[in-house]
C-alpha cells in the first residue's frame, strides 16, 4: 500500500503555468465533428481548441460522443448542456486533463463518463486544482497498471477542489500487489458527496487523502479481492487529513487468502464523524472488512460497526492511536464456528472517551480486545446480554493492558437460557480505577453479567458491583470472579442482594487467586464464596454488609487494609476465619462456621456466643478478641501466641473468669474444654505439629534434620522444620571470673527452666535434668575426647552480658538461655577447643 505523496504527481503545483495554444479559447463541441479528438480545432465552434485554464468547453447534442486527447489540456471549466448525450472522454497514457476554474458542470441528468487509462510506464490523469469541482452525474473510471511496476490512472484533487457529487470507480489490476486506479486528494481538497468504489483484485484500486484534505460527505465502497492472495480495495488517510462525515463500506472476502476491503488511518489523521461498516464474510475461508487506525491518529467521533459472520469484520487501533469519542459496535454471529465482529487495541492505544457496544451472538458474541499496554481511558463499554439463547457481548483485556478509568456495564441475558455480557482480564492486565456493573438477568436459567479475572491480572483500584435479580425465576446471578493467580488488588467489590425473591449477586474465588487488600461488601442474599478455592483459603482487605460468606473447608482472612467494618451476615462452612490488620472487625450475625477463629491483628468483636463448641480460638501478634455479649461460649482450645492455654473459663482482666488475659475484652466468657497437656514434651509436640502415635516418639526425626524429637524439644526447636533455629551459639569471649578476666570458648543454649534452674553439676560432663530431659554440656581439645576437660557455667551477670551481645532469637515460653565455657581454652595457649550440648532421657 502507498504510504505518502506519490512522486509522480509532484508536478501538480505547476499546473497553472500551462501555456495556451495559439487560437485557443472557449468553444462548443460540434454536433457533427470530423473526429473524436479534443485537440482538433475543426471539431469546435468556433474552430479553436479549449486548452487554457481560463477556457470553457461546452458539450451539447452531438453525433460523436467518444472523445480522446492527443495532448495535455488545461481547462477552466467543462460544461454539459441539458441536451448532451452520454459522452465518454478517455484520458490516455501520458495525457492530462487539468481543471483550474469552475471545473465540471452538468446541467442534464445524463451520466457523463471520464476514463483514465494506463499503458506500460505511462498513465493518464485528471487533475482538479484551485476551487474546481467535479459535477453531479459524472463518472470517473481510473484504470490500473498494465505491467509490473507500471503507471496507473489517477484523478487528483488539490488545493480546495472538490469531487462534488460525482462517482468514481478505481479499477483493480491483474498484477499481484500492483496498483489499480487511484483517486488522490491533497492540500485542503474535499471528496464532497461523491460516490467512490475501489475494486479488489490481484492489485487493488484505492483512494488516498493527504495533507489536510477531507472525505467530507462522500460514500466509499472498498470491494474485496475475488482471487487467492488478492488485495481488497483501499482508502488511506495520511498527514492531518480527515474522514469527515463520509461513509465507508469495507466488503468481506469469500475466497481463501483473498483480502477484504480496507480503510487505514496513518500519521495524525482523524476519522471525523464518519461511519465505517466492516462487513462479515459468509464464507469460513474468507475475511471480514477492516478499518485500521494507527500511529497518532484519532477515531474522533466516528462510528465503527463490525459485523459477525463466518468471518467477522474488524476495527484495529495500533500504536498511540486515540479512540476519541467514537462508537465501536461489535456484533455477534449465529454461524457455527464463525467469528464475531471485533474492535482490537494494540500497543499503547487509548480508547479515551469512546463507547463500545459489544452485542451478543448465538454462537459467538461481539467483542473488544485490549492488548499490550493499551487502555480503555474513560470509555463506556456495554457488554449486551443475549436477546435469544446464546452468548452475551464481551470485552477482553490481555497482556499489560488497563481498563483505566472506563465504565463497564455487563448486562444480564435477555432470553431464557441466555448468557449475560462479561468483561475478562488475563495475563497481567489491570482493571485500573474503572467502574464495573454486572446486572442479573430477568429470565429463567439465564446468567447475569460478570467481570472475570484470570492469569495474573488484578482488579487494582477498580469498583466492581454485582446486582441481584429482581424476579424469582432467575437461577444464576451476576457478579465478579477471580481465578488462576489473579488478585482483587485494592479494589472495592460489591455484591448486592436480589429483590422479590431474586438471586443475589456473587463474589467468587477459584484456584490460587488472591483477595489482596480489597474491600468486600456483601448484602442481602448475595454471597462471597471461597469454598472451591485452593487450600488454605483467601485473605481479603475487609468485609462488610449483611450477606453470606461461604467458606467451604477454607479459611477466610479479613483485615489486610486495616479498616474497621461490621458484617451482620452469616459466615458458614467447615472452614475458619482469621482477623488480620490493625482495624476492628465486628461480627453481629449468627455465624455457623465450625473451623478455628483466629485474631492475628487488630480486634475481632463478636456480639453473640456462636463460636462452634468443637472449634479453637487463636490469638497472636497482639490480636484482641472482644466478647461483646453476656454469657459463656464453649470452645475446644485456646491458643495465645501459639501456646495452648489451660482449660477452664477465660475472660477479660475485669471478668469473673478463672483465667484472665488482656487479649480478651468485653463482658463475655470462653469456656475452654481442652487445655494444656501436663507433660511438657507432649504439649510441645502438639504445638509443633506432631501427630500422636505417628511421628511423636522422642526418638523420631520427622523433619529429617538429624536431630531427634527429644533433642528438638530440649533446645526449643521445631520438630517439623529442618531449618536452623539459630538458638545455639558459640563464641570466644572475655569475661570476669572471681575478679579476674578470662578469655575462653563459650556456648550458649536454650534450656527448660529459668536462668538459674535447673542447676548444672559435674566437671567434665556438666548435667542437669528438667521435664524428663537430661542436658549434657561437654568439652575437649579434640573431637574424640569429650570428658577430659572441665566445663563450667558462666555466672548469671556475665552470661546476661554475653547473651545481650549475641542478639539471640526470642525463646518460646518455658525455655531460658544458659551460657557455658571451657576452662583453659584461651586461644593464645589452646589453639583448638570444642564444646557441645546434647540431651538424653
């Protein structure tokens, strides 16, 4: 396709300097001319050839109406009287008919024909300059090349000239990828209200607009190729030209590999208020009509209609194209295995303030696609519900595209068994700060609108609202889905309840999707559903409303956005709830979930004694449980900071409970039925994840780190983790013993008890017993002799100073650090020294 001003037409500015021939002047074509040559004076009255930019040629009744040119002819105007028959003026190769005055005038209703031909490297041309215009009831036919890389016939409009209401046929050529006939507009020229047809073929006919020219109110038909690998008729816009208020019909091809009709915008052109019809093909091997807007162009206020069929029509927006305030209407298809009409945005294209209407289809729905880093700007997108059984319209975001600040309306199906409109996000696409409304259907067994997130896409800062059904016969609501690795981001996601017995909206999480720090608002009979999500569950920013939350066997984490909310609805399932973040979550509904209730941050306030009798309560990270009711709630176990507490009643510091803690507030009490085991080893194993009778033997090593459960217990280890605890540290240190400075190898280890008990005794094998563990601290100067050197415990003051400098990890309750040294292990005199700690029963 051509991409800029044709070099062969750079002579246009020279047209006004055509030199009139001798005896030239205005004249009328004779009724009985001697030949059909324009340049023969005897054919005119008076006998002079009109060939000046100030001359007028007049045609009336005549017996010879086929006229050709033997030389170039500049002309002011050419007038057809109302009695003129149908003339055919042929501008042959290397000949030019140029208008510089009024141009063409046709006072009659008879069609007058102009044919521009080509031969080899030469072609004819018609040129309109100045303010000249083509007349009504005139037809221009431009022929294509007759040899490879040959010249092609053209009609050219420049300056402020106009095509008027004439008709133009730009013929195809039989040469593959060659140029057919062309009509060209330059400067500020206008296509007026002309009718222009561009043929498709091996090579294509076309129209070009350059500079600031306009298509005005013209009508264009870009025909498809009819042979394989052929090219469709084309209209191209370059520079700052505009489509004006014209109409463009891009025909579909029906032959395999044959290209369809095509309209393209390049540079900084605009589509004006034009209308573009990209037709669908009736053949599965064909292709739909195409409009392409690229570079820095704007779709302006134009209307683009993309039909669906066996092969659908398309509008393509590339590079930094702007959608302006255009309307993109994408139609579905009823053809099995057919294609929908589509609008596709690539690169960094921006839909700006455009409107998208994606209609449904019984096989495929009309659709818009956003790829790469394109974005929807502040567009309005309507994904229509299907009016018959079928699929609703859809808008798709892929790559790293963004919904930006657009507004989306996903309609419910309008027919029984139909599907609602929906918006899809996948890859790394983002919903930006857009607004989405998904509406329920009013029909039986029909789905509502949806917004769906797949891949690693994110709802970002969007607002997504699902509306409940307004009639009771609807089985499927509307809402928002998260699947794969997508995330709700920091969005606000709302599910409203139905009315008149209608189904409520939904918010659903599947696979490994994430709730991010999103705000979830669920009302009436609407639902938040995480039951089919992968274990262990989903964490969200906050939850409020009066609806339902279905947990399944998963855990719902609430509070990541640190806000305070109230949920008066019902949380149910075999899973649990974990409160996170610094805010307060108040639960006032009659919740029935049977899993654990955890407070890992902020405050969880419950207004009734509904915690399941067989479930646990776990408080960690400073989390507070507020029991804002009167009475006692029976639970199984209570954990505070990972430690199981004793059985009995628990409450606030001002309560009447047997056991009081600052981590519980309010007037209610908890009755803990299963408390801490009196055997410290069994309790440690329980808290560490050991299973009784399976891997809890003291000689077992379930984490395969080479340390038995007994040794793990003795030194405050974790039986199910092979990672080093960092709690056993050796160091050559200088300290004071009996007033004298001593430099020696030291070993600091965790021990059951306090900083002074149990007492260690012995000399070369320091031992102490606590909770069924015998500790051994031994040293030597070789790795084969461990009981030949004296080992002593450091005084408490010296040990505390050493431990402070070591920045040791915090120990679990029940353990304390103790420090030991090897006597006579100053490196200056004893270059090799060893200390070890181990445990036995």
